[in-house]
């Protein structure tokens, strides 16, 4: 069984497709899925270590709302 680690996968794909090809594919995937998500998912942004920790702990104990998509940054 292979372990999936997103940064490794992203680096590999960017090397295979070139940065422009990678960005085009990401944009296409985002536009394709964002329309389907807009009807049921609420995007919530947060920043700073406290916000990231809070969301992580909610997921860890099974209290995260599946209808919320968190976009987080460690930068305050």
C-alpha cells in the first residue's frame, strides 16, 4: 500500500506537466467541482495557529461539519 502525501504528488505532477500544465489542470478541476459544491458546501476561511488547531481538533474528535470546507493559513 502506498502512502499518499499531497506535496510529493504535487511536485511530481508539476515536473511531469510543467508548471503551466499543472496550473491549467488545477484550474479546470476547480471550476468543474466548484459548481457542484456551491449548492451544499460553505467555505470558511481562517488564519493563524489557533484557527488551524481548532479545525484540526474538531476533525480529530469527529465534530467537524461535512458541509463546511475550511481554507486555512498558518499565517495570522
